[in-house]
C-alpha cells in the first residue's frame, strides 16, 4: 500500500525517528532536573520566628563534578547558636581530587551577617556524603537569625593527595562517609 509518494518503510522509519527524538528529549530533561526533598528533621526550626530562609548551595557541572548541600542543622547552647552541621554530597571523578571549603553565614532581618564559619579546606576524591561541623563566630541569639546561607567552594585539583591516599566511596546507614 502506498500513501502518495511515501512508501510504508519510509513512514515507519519516520515514526521511529520521531519517537526516538521524543524519548531522548524526555530523558535528557529528567537527567538534568534537580529535585531536592527536605525532611523535617533536616532543618531545625528556631523559636519565636514565623519563618527562616535556608539557602542550600550547589556548585559544579552536572556532567563532570559537583557538590551540593543536603541538610543543615544548627547546634544551640541554651538560646545561643554555636555551630552548624552541614551534610553535603560530592561527585568527583575517582582519578582527580578537589579542594573543597564549606561556609555558613547567619543573617538578620536586614540581610546583615551576624555570625559565620568556614570548614577547613580538604581534598576529596570520588562520590559520597560528607559531614562538615562548622563553629560559628560569634555565637548569636537564636531569635536574631532570619536566614541561614551555605556555600561550597570547589577549589583547585589536589594532586598530592592522589599519590598517597586511596579514594573513599562507602557510606554507612546514617549517611556519613566511612574512611
């Protein structure tokens, strides 16, 4: 059976090409979409505030390497915030290590930084969850904090570590990296 000047095989081939293009487009869209679900236990609410903004940072390229914050919890002593625990995920190649620094800033209602802290710069290889405990200076009252911002800085390649340390890849049930 012929449809005008098109043969049956031409129609089937055209249908397959269009279907493959649609499937590939949907797959690529899903591959680069980011869905972050937050559990209530991931964010510790602060008293006497109607809301607090939490900024979860992400840096890097999705096809080569990236690091992103997965959870934030603030440690208090009475009504004073003293430190922050940041759990973040890294995806780096096995053969290259990167220097990573995690930072936290607490801001007031006007956007002024009222406390901050920085992790030590550490070389990481491979992928997995990492916990960074960061001391905040100065300690601040919990009622003063309106916004908690994080940032992850992926620095230069750390070749010296690659010569001496094997990459770590395992993660225990709590989500913390095991050496």
